[in-house]
């Protein structure tokens, strides 16, 4: 009986060593969990305080001039990671505080990306008239980053113009100096 128990024990030990020997060989594997966050952030660089001035005429009988009422000191930078459920982001802009003086329009144009980042950069919507409602200024942003700082991303050009609606010039009031706040937002399509 002792011999049978010894034989069974020896067989069990040999089987255990054989099982371990089968688990170790020339290769093995394991898993790596990879997590990619959704990203949609932007900031404004350069001068974030824009000044636009209408010029007085130098000759009686002429209108005020809006020719130099432009500014391109602001750069819009963004970082974006999209996915299969949200394939692109857009940047919109609106007047979120105060308003444009009567008889005038405030417009913004996003230039093409400066080319210092990487990925699927957005496209400009061209010149957009700003109101209190979000207006798309850049669309089609995929997984991309523009690089940070002035001279990176999209240059924003602001222009103040006379409203082409008849009678707009009569609404111009020199006491109506205002400072509207422009809010830019990056969001999912």
C-alpha cells in the first residue's frame, strides 16, 4: 500500500512538473489597456483685446471711413481628438456681452491654419457676421493640434463695417462706444 501511495505521489509530482514545463516556452503574452480621451479645447493667443476705430472724414461731405477698422492680432489655437461617434469638431463665435453700435456690423474671418501642428485641421467658413447667436467660423476639425501661441492655428481678422441696410448711417452715434465680448467655442458636430 505504501508503494502504491509513493507511486501515485511520484506520478503527481511528475505531472505537476510537466504542466509547468508546458507553460514556459519561447514566447508569452499579456494585455495592455490603452485609453484615448476625447479632446476639444481652444484658446486665443496674441492680443485678446481688439480695438477697431472708425475714421473721421477729412473733407466736408464725405462719410466716416471703415477702411482701417480691421484687426488681425488674435490667433485661435485648438487641440482635438475625435472618434467614430463624433467625427469632427467646429469652432463657433458669437457676441456674448454688449452689442455692436447701431448701424454697424462686426465680422470675423478665420484664416487657414498656419501649418505648425498636425492632424486634420479645420476649414474657414469665410467672413461671418457676428451676432448673439453662435456662427460657425471653422468646421471639419478632426484629430489635430495647431501648436500653441501667436502665429499658430488660425489667425482671426475682425472688421467693423457700415450696415448696408438703407438708413444705417443715420443710426451712427458717437456716444455709443461699446466693448462687445466675443466668445469662441469648440464643439462636436
